[in-house]
C-alpha cells in the first residue's frame, strides 16, 4: 500500500476510535494516510477514580488522552471539533446550545466535508444509524459522515471550499464499525461464569449488536492486539472499576481484540461480503 490510499474515521468522543484502533495501526504501518475526526472532547462523562481531572478540566484531559491513543496507533491526522459533549439521551446537557446534539447538521457536515476534501479518503468509517447505543453525539456524527460521503464529490456542495483552493473528492466506500452479537455473548458468558454482574449498558449494547450474517468485513488485527490495549489505556479517565475493560482479565481481552468488524453501508463499487481488507477492490492511483 502507499500514500495514495487514505482512511478516515468520523466519531464523537475520545475512545470511540477503539473499535478501529487495530485497523488504523495496521494500515498506518502500510503507508496509508490515516485520519480521525472527533466531534467533542467528552466533557460530560464520568471521571474514573484516581484520575487528576475535574468536570471543568475533563475536556482538556480527554483531548490529551485522545492524542496519546492516536500516537500509539500511529495516526497521521487528528481533528478535534469545538462542540461540547451532549451527554446521554434525556440529560440536561442535551439542551446546552454549545453541544454537538444542538449543532446545525449542515454546519457539522460542512466541517467533515472540508476534511474529506483535504485528506481524500477512499474509505470512510463511522457509527451505524443508532450510534451503537443511541448516544445523540454518535447519531449526529453518523449523519454528518453520511452527508459528507455523498457531498464531498459534488462541486455544488460547499462551493466556498473550492474558492479556497480545495478540490472535490469522491470517497469509494463508507463502513459502519459494528459488532456481531456473538462478541457480546462471549463477554456476557465470561462475566456470568465469573459470577460478576452484567452492566446494564452491556445488556443494551449486546441487544443492539448486529447478527453475524450482516457483517461484511472482518479485519485481522491480531498482530496489534497488545497495541490496542496500550491505546485503550491512554483513556484513563474512562477506565473506572465498573467498566468492562476493568473486569475482564488482560488475556481474555486480548483474545477478543484480534479482529475488527464492519458493515459496508455505502459503496460506489458495488456490494461486498466476506472482505478481509477495507481497501478491497480499490485501485491505487497510477496502478492497474
């Protein structure tokens, strides 16, 4: 692979990238241009015990954690938007005029489209339509990524970009980073076996995971499992004792981190199944 290939993920919070950290590490080492967009700094989340952060400083702390994680996986470009974390559905933070949930969708899509035109990804990755588990920020970034996928190649969309020297760019594939139900079944079976309580969020997440047969793409990242764990550990403010990562032993977590799964959601190249490479079928510029 080469610098002609470009991969981009569009997410909402620091640590959202962990579902693709192995793939990004893998492709970065093959010379692919790698970019992650993070819509907020995760200011509203809970703070893990022992972390030197307050509600006032949490955004700064989580940005630093995100930069730590990005450095671990060898990411080339990290963009942090200035929107505030919206919190979970129904919380007061949803109504904060500064939050991503309240932001104008076309404004967010313009920001994403600009970066698509700058970094020229053939492959884009984002959340599914439910944002994995219904988080308002996840859903907003999903919508913005979907709009950018279709608008970046259209000169009528955000023409000010072209006046500023950017060119249109047409991505070839848009993937949703999704999880097969069997993965969460394995998590829950382990916790039950150990006599540990299954967190409510995990039950909900497991219910919203997708049937294995709709997974189109499975990327082997076993070589990077330990690096994935190191990258995850950068997000110390989110690794409290009640999180799944704190409850599952290292060796079990590593065995579950050897593969990352995707659903090809939009494609200008036709449908696909049983892929093992996000760039499958994409021809590099200047090569047959």
